[in-house]
C-alpha cells in the first residue's frame, strides 16, 4: 500500500473564497498488469483530516481499492460549508484524471472510473448521503455516524451501509436509524450498530475502542459487494451469518 498527498484548490460555489481541499490518497503498491481498481472518495468529520482515519482507509487500499480523502475547510470556510463539502467531492470527480496524475503518475491508469463509491464520517456522513442522491457517478455509499436528519434520503439511488455506535452521544443511533428507515426499499441498504461504540470509533482511535476490525471488515465487504460486484463478499452482510455479539445488523435487499 502506498499513500500520497498534494495541495489543490478550487473556487467556492457559495462564496468568493478559494477552497483548499488538498486530497490524500491510499492505493495498492504493486498492481498487476492491466489491473484497475475501484475508487472510494472519503469525507471526514468536522474539523478532521482524512489522515485521522488512516487505519480504515489504508485497510481499504490493501484490499484493492484506491481511496482519496478530501480535506474540509470547516472553521475557516465562508458560505455554505455543507454545500461546499459536497461540491468538493464533485469537483474531485470532475477533475479525477488530473488530480490522480498529480498524486502518482501511474495512478490514472489504475483507476476504474466506472466503479466509484463514497464514504464519510459525521459531517462527512452527510456528504456521503448527499452524493448517494445527487451524483450519478457514485455506485455505493458508506455512511458512518450520521447524518443528523434523514433529509431527502428517500431519493437515494445506490446501496448504502449506515454504521452507528450505541454509545454515540454526538449523533445518537436513533438518528442514524431514522436515516436508514427513510431509505427506499428499492435499493439494498443496511444498518450496522456497534455495541458500546462512541462517535470516534471509526478513525485513529478505533484500536482503543476495539472497533477497528468490525468497521474495516464490514466496510470492505460492502464495497467489494457493491463496487467490485463480488457476490460472495456479501455473505458478511447477510443477517443469517453468525457475527460478534457487539454487532446488530438489519438489512433490506442485502446482500
């Protein structure tokens, strides 16, 4: 697995500000000849950086995905930061080839731009949920500890896995469950609750909270099933599959 980071800017859409979205990428180190990997775009929590989620993002890269994390501006932002965060992801996809080439010269040839997923935590979960509605290039969305409100979840177009922790006081599980319950029955979607997990169970503190393995295994299974199209990878998402007593899983249309 390799990683790379660059500085990148774009003009904001809701203010006159120049936004610094500085992407960080994690990707397989030695691709085989002709290998092309799905892309996962990641949006972090409020006032957080993608590198704060390295355990999860590097794990996904080790499993055959290219992961690009987008840096939010949050406290330094002007205008509508929620809309700008969504536009950061869209801008990245619009300029994917050029940005990937800057991250690593051979990276564009390794990317399969027809298999793109999105993931986000907390404020980033809102971003992921919105991209699952409005961005036609997105094929699957991992939504962790959010969003705060279902919003227009009924318009979601792609498979979703919503993760939450029973001890999360910032975004209680009941809010994530409301989002899950609002998703259309016509798309596969899952609700995964981790017993005792807090709001920070998905990033660099996952080892202390004993959640790394749970988050990584279900995230990998979800993206391998719905980006790679590997049906056997969905076994972990089958409610009939035995699992840890810390994990409550509900699904519609999965695996």
